[in-house]
């Protein structure tokens, strides 16, 4: 892909995240094009449908979270980041769910899992997490907590209290 086309794609994705988060389902691809500073035809060349755009946002999010997990040194800081990111993307997730759209991210999920394994191993070695905690449990907690963040009434205080309970269960006695 040409460098200018890649820059346009990135601007469109960034704008789309903002537009859908602010305006929800009523947001249009025209709104995205305007914020990105590109013509509507440019949006459609990269993302022929709204579904394609929403899926690209979620794939982009998975890639960012995987990179963050791979670069992070503290499992608990990553957990905070992950849940906050889920809460901020609830509109996009909701739009995908409302439309019955599945995001095809199998490879991304495997890469994410491997990054979390690395974080968990480091946390165990540092004595920050109980030795018997497995990656499937951590992923289940991430998933459940992120789903909680998508619900109405989830605020910073509820997130802080919920994560404190989870962290107490993960830490050695």
C-alpha cells in the first residue's frame, strides 16, 4: 500500500473510533470522512461498508492491546488498561453486536493470548500472582470485566472496586 494511502487509512480508523464513540449508531461514514479530512470515496475505497469499518476498528484495537500486553511489565497495569479500553469502545462493540456481526480475529486472539502468557509468567516469577493462576483464568477475568465495562452504570469507581476484588484474588495470600 502506498504511504499516502496507509496514512489515509490510519486517519480514517482514528476518526471512526472517535465518531462512533461520540455519536453511536447514528454516525455515518460521511461523518468519519469529514473528521478524517478525506473524501467519502476514500473511506469507501478502504472500507466498502460500515461493517468493514467497524471490524477494522476492532482488529486495530486487538493489535494495540496485544502490543501493549507484549510491552507491559505489570499484569495489573495491563488489566487496568484493557478494561478502560473496553469501556471506551463500548459503542463500537455494541454496534457490532446489534448488527449480529462477528469480528474475525482468530490470529489476533492467539497473539494476544501469547502476550498475556508472557505477562502472567513474569507476574508469577515476581511473586505478584499466585502460582496456580493460569492464563485461561486471566483471560476469563479480562473478558468478564470488559463485558461489565460495557454495561450502563459502569464508572471509574465501580471499575476500581471491581478490579481491587479481582486483584486480591490473583495475588498470593
